[in-house]
C-alpha cells in the first residue's frame, strides 16, 4: 500500500535541525527502503535549496535538469521557509 503523501505526489522528505536549518534530503530510495537505519545515515547531505527571492524562470530549468520534483525554499541562513513543487512552478509559468 502506498503512503498518502506518495499518492499526493510527494517523493522527498527534507531534514531540518531544531532551528529549522535544512540539513539534507531523504529521496525516493531512502523513503522506499526497508533498512533499519537512522535518518542521519539515510539522508543525502547538503540538499539543493533556493531562496525566497527566486526567479521561477531560472529555478524550473534547474529542477528539470537535476530531476527534482520539489525544492526547499530557505532564508539566506538556511532556515526552511517552505517547499517549491516543480509541478506548481511550471503551472505558474504558463
């Protein structure tokens, strides 16, 4: 059975510390795995992010090139503000 978030199109989980600074990403493989490992062991460090002043015309091609379905939006100090879904960004550009 698929998880509700996967049914809604989510295939990534971003990991943040207690101050909401983005530390990494749990991608499709990590989320679908059955290994008994910690988040720290499973995550990819240094996740790609974008800042709130982003330009969709630049970010959407980058997301396509890197095969990213979503991207965390952060402040300049790395604090998570939200998530940009490529699907929503592409729709906004049309």
